[in-house]
């Protein structure tokens, strides 16, 4: 296996603090992992003057804020055609993983923003209403693998909460959203 992690690895080990309500910062573990992968890749492409200059630009971009990771990818994407085939394939994998990470984080932020709305009460089939604030608190404990995983975690949490409110139900018969 190469020094690059599989695409799924960049989504692992995201701390509970990754989902902070009211903020749009990226989870630091996922971003740090992606930055490390980019730096490892940039180290591989040094050699010619053009590549060294490009490497310096990309590294200086990465020294900045988290949002600058996207700028580093734009720079690398611009030189993709100049790279050997093996490096082009690795860069394509990195770009794909970065796009998935960005999409997942964006979807998670949107979902949590919807839950945070003070007027947003989630209705479930049993007719029990649970305030969105509880959902946001629960979602902080859900690891971000994708928007779907967040939704599944929230759904499971709501079902557990409903079982507490309806004493006659057994865990084998959870309420469905």
C-alpha cells in the first residue's frame, strides 16, 4: 500500500467537537489528515524548477487557514498535466477525496443549521415532537462519515428517545421516521 491512505481514512477519527453549532469551521482532524496527504504528495513531485516553485507555492498556501486547502488543490490541479502518469493518478485520488470531504462537511453543516433553527421541530410518526436543540446535541456525538451517516445517527437517537417516552415499546419495534 502506498503512503497515501484510502479515501475512507480521511473521514476517520473525527473528534466529537468537529460539529460545533453556529460555526462553519472544518473538523480539524479531517483537515489535518488531508493537508498531510497533500504535503506528502507535494514532496513526491519536486525535482524540476517548475515543480519546486509549484511546491513552494502550495506549501505556503497550506501554512495559512484551513480554507486555503482548496486553493492548494486548485494550484495542484493546474499542473496535473505536467506530472508523470503515476503522480497524475495520485493527484486525481486526492482531488476526489477532497471533494468528498468538502461535500460531506457542507452537507453536515447544512443539516445541523436546519436542526438549529428555533422554529424547527422534528415530527415523527408517533406524533411526539422533539425540539431540534436535542437533535443538535445528539449530532455532536455522531461521527461524520457522510451526510447520510449523520442522518442515520440522528434518526437512531430519535428512536431511542421515543422508546423512553413510550413505555410499551420494545427495542425490537422502534418508531420509524
